[in-house]
């Protein structure tokens, strides 16, 4: 998209040198996920959320061409996969996330947990 500048930064808070955020940007899809409480399993969950949302979003978008439906489907799929993995290993995995997609000057977005999307002009 012409004229779009993207940057990403993270704040480790009280744990310098230890980021709890994952960021993915591909083909106008932007995902930020954060492991809650910084546990090892949450770090796995944040990477899993980015990967599953990315793959499920573009698969669903190709099938039905609705960005809002594709975002909803992708987040639901990530939730299912993270819950399934947590049950498989017998431990709770948690993640907070935001996802946004830009198409033809329209921003489609969603978030779960305490992650937020801000529009700054």
C-alpha cells in the first residue's frame, strides 16, 4: 500500500531484554500478540497466535472475500488451536492480541484481552 509506514516496538516492562510481544506484518495484515504473565508457555502461545491467525485469515479471505469474516474466523481458529495445545500438554496457555487488515482504505480490526489498537493522526 503506497504511503503506509509501519513500525513496531515493544516494552519489556520490568524484565529488560525479555520481550513478551510478537509482531507479524504481511500483505496489509498486522498482528500483535502478547504472552500474558511472561511464562514460557505464553511465549509459545503468542507465536502460535500470529501463525494461526495469519494462515487462517488468508485461507478464509480467499474463500469468501470478506475481511471482517476472515478476521473473526482466524481469531476463533487461533483460540481453538491454543486451547487444544494447552489441553494436550496439560497447562494453561494465554495470549492477548490485536489484528488489523487494510483493504482499499478501510481498516478492519479486532482484539482480545488487554491489547489495543490506536489510530494516531
